[in-house]
């Protein structure tokens, strides 16, 4: 066992943790799943399509934005949001790289004989 529990998380894991924490909430998952390819949505559009209050939607959008899962831009009075799938891909790749390095895939035949 590695004595790493009490050590701070590495920076890459901290970034990954933000992404997975943001995606761990069902409301934030639903918000993210509202977007179609190349679509930008306003807070009002998301509120209208959800059962959440405007302040709750704003909170969830902030969490997703801080994690890098969404980006936004203010245009006039509206703030438009859109997904940043490369952020999620990078977090997934980071976890996959860790798993591949620490726990290499075993061939099926080897696993079948190791009951």
C-alpha cells in the first residue's frame, strides 16, 4: 500500500475531481444533456426547460463553468453557455491513463485461470 492518503491530491487529479464532482449531480447532468451539438443556451432557456429555480440553475451553471465543463459569454443582457467536451475527455483520459499504468489490462485467458 502506498502512503499517499494524507498527501494532497496531485494537481491533475484536482482538476479531474472538479469535473467528476460537477458531473456527479443529477441536475447538472440534466443541464449538460440539454445541449445539442454547437448549441448555446441562456440561463432563461435552461430555467424554462427545467424544474429548478433561476438561482438553482445559476448555481449549477457556475459549478459546471468552474469545472470547465461549460463555457459562457455575455452578449448584451444575455449570458450564453455551451459545453466544453474536451475538458470531460481530458478528465476521462487522465483516469484511463492512471488505470492503464497502475492496473494493466490482463488478457481474458489469464483472468479465466485465476479464479
